[in-house]
């Protein structure tokens, strides 16, 4: 094994071990000259009866990745044979495998699973479109990295192979039992694009149910046998992906992507509920007409009792001394009247009062929302206010507490989704918070930019992002009616981070240097009057510490001779 602190090939310093599998160990390394972190996969040559298979896998992985360019795939920069082992130097992907999320939280929210599946479907479609097509063959949660921005990256190409049209069957059985398609086992045919579709279906099954297909009972049941609240449309998609006969599956990733984009339209349970609701409404209307005033009085009395009990549950939640009891009372309130947003909002505010919206908390409240989605949206105004708060929590507060210190990672795709829901709600009788509504529109647009930044380029070689529009939407956010001082600090953080990352792109898109330097100067001046306290200390320190980096990036892009951090960019 490589020693921590050792230097590989004279330039890669080994920092620590970050992963280990059956065939390899992965280390985090630093190229100190380039000041960049890399991942180094070490595969030792000794003590392996199956070394030839391992060697061929390494050759396949390096040869394949060197030719690929996709935002959801890592890049290989170096391959080193040091005599005792093979070392592959590749992009360090910040995040954690989806298998970790399963271990820590169990089944994942189906909305997240569908979003991840669409990204994986896109990257598989890219692989299958190569000439010759590349078949991945080992899709499973442990081979998918979930990054802090909510996107995923596919890793470990040791089992991938190029499709050969004249081959009847595969000669080597590679893949992971439980996730692997029947044709991956010798003598059952050659693997092709439909094999990867099977593996993706098995992966979706594990993620959305929490049940590992590689463990007893070694079968995949319809997902709603595990959780009746799951979408029947998604159930149909997973069942079709995992048919034993490849001819019965989706025949390519384009077909699967379309199904994932429209899984709610396949949801016969939703349609059934809509029909039942209409029938109940008609029956209730007829009954009300028949019973007259007696029915009206009983209904009013029932509503009064329900409201009083609901408020009582909220009060008991506030008086509770631990999270579990708090959650129990909120769930009782929601079960009593899911159309009221108070319970959902109180739970969210309870979760974020320490400044951090943690993964387990996000999972709990998302599950509660999903179970009561239709009733909750009946009150559009209050739902819009809740959706705005959820978007803000994912955007600014999502993270974890490590040794008493908050570490923020943000979940921009989830935040954008919630802000988009605010946009869908029209103002009703002037009650909708206009500041929240307008800000949600801006956040949603900026979230769309973030999703596209660094994404694959179009056929002309240009990115799909207008950096000019991006800049002016950031300006709109700064000039909007900011709801509190801490949000203003978050906006400053967004500015200096994006100036640091995209100054050159802003210049290319026509943004004047005076606009960039003027913004940095304004932030510097505003920060002088900010009072630092326990609630904003880390944020203030981050802004002050990184202002100089933003000035450096600005100077490099615009050729300025200003003194970094003085606010005097030319």
C-alpha cells in the first residue's frame, strides 16, 4: 500500500486513503506544484489469482476514460506502473457514494432518485453513442458519487467493454450479482445497451426501496410492495428496465429518459385518486343538499375541533425536548389536516434554527411532503411560502455539523425545484409575499445557470450558459427586496465565488471590468459595517477571506494592475 505522505512519480503527495474495494485502494493526493487534488487508484500485482482479469480491467478503464468527455464522468490524467502496482491518477470527485446515503438514511426520496437516474441515463446514452459503443456493465449505488451540488458522477470503469457486433456472447462474467443482467453471466448472450438499462433499473430499485437486490430474498418486487406511497409510474419503469429478456426492456436510453421525464403521467394511482375525489365531491354535495342546515352545522363543528386539535399538536411540538417527539407531534398535526402548511413550515424552521439543514432532516420533511403533496397544494398561497423556505434551506443551509462545526454544501438542483414551484403559484388576493415570489424567480434562473455551468458543450463547442444573463440575474438578486441581513451576506458570497470562478467568462460575454470591480468594491465597503456574531461568523470570515481571491481572478481576466483587495480595479 502507498504510504501517507509519500511522493508518487515525483509530484503526487499522498494525503490519505479515501476508499477501498475488492481490487483496489483509492487515495487522495495533491500535486503541490499545480495546487490541485487528484484521486489515485492503486491496484497491486501480488497475491491475485485473477490478476489477468484485473489487469485487463485496468487497461479497459484507462483506455476508455482517456477518450471520454462528459460532465458526469471523471477524467484520467496519468497511468503509472511502479513495478509492484498500477497507479491510475484521475479527477478527485468530491462527495460520497450513493451506497453511503442508503446506509445512513435508507430509501431515498423518489424525486431525488428520478433526477439521479436521468443524469445516469444521459451518461449511459453518451457511452452507448460512442463508436464502437461502450457498455458500462456495473451500475450500482457504490459506483455513483453524489456531489455537494446534487449532481452525480459515474466511477469505476474496470468492467466496461466495447460492444462487438459479431460476438454472440461475453467470454468474461463481470458485474455485481443482484444488479447484473442475466446476459452478463456466461452463455446467456452478449451484453449491450439494454444490459446497462437493466443495471440502472436495479440501482433505482435499491435507492427508492432501500432493499438491496444482492441480498435475500435476491429478487426485485414491485416497489410499492415495500412502500405503497411510491409512484406506480416509477414502478412500471423499474419493472420494464429489469425484465429478464432484453427484448422486453427499454431498447435504448432515449426511451428510458422519456419515460423518466413523464413518470407521473404513467401513474395510474394518481389518476384513480382524481376520479375518486371527484366522486366523493359529487356524493358529498348531494348529501349536503339533502341534509341542509344540519350537515352544514356538523361540518363547521368538525372543522373547529380539527383546527383546535391541530394547534394543540403544534404547541406540544414546540414544548418537546427532543427531535423525535417534535417530529411525532408535527406528523400527527399533518395527518389531521394535510392542507395546512403550518406543520410543514414549523418543522422546517425547527430543523434550520441551528443554521444547518442536514441530510436526514431533508429526507424526513421531503417524505412528509410527498405523502401529502396534493392536499398541501390546495392552499396555494401558504404552499408557495413554504416552497420558498424549502428552496432557501437547500440553497443556503444544506450541510452537516462535523465536530460542532457547520459545513455547508448546498443542494442547488433541489433548491431550484422548490423555487420553481413558487413561480407556478399565482398571487392570490394579494396575500402572496411579493418579495418571496420575485426572489424565487431569480433564484430559479440562477439555479438553472448553475446546472449548466461546466455541463457538456453544444455542437458549436459553446457552453449553453449566457454568462451575461447570469451576471445580470445575480445583480437583480442583490437589488431585490432581501428578507434579512444574513441572506444579504449569502448573496455577497455568491458574487465573490462566481467572480472567482467565471471572471474570464464574464469578460468574454461583454461584462465591463468596471462592473466587476465596482461590485467587489461595494462588497468590501458593506462588509466593513457588518457586525460579526455567532450566527454569521463563518460566513463573514469566508467572504473576507475570499475577496482577495476574487480580486485576483478579476485582475487576471481583465488585465488590471489594481492592488488586490483595495477595491481599485481599473
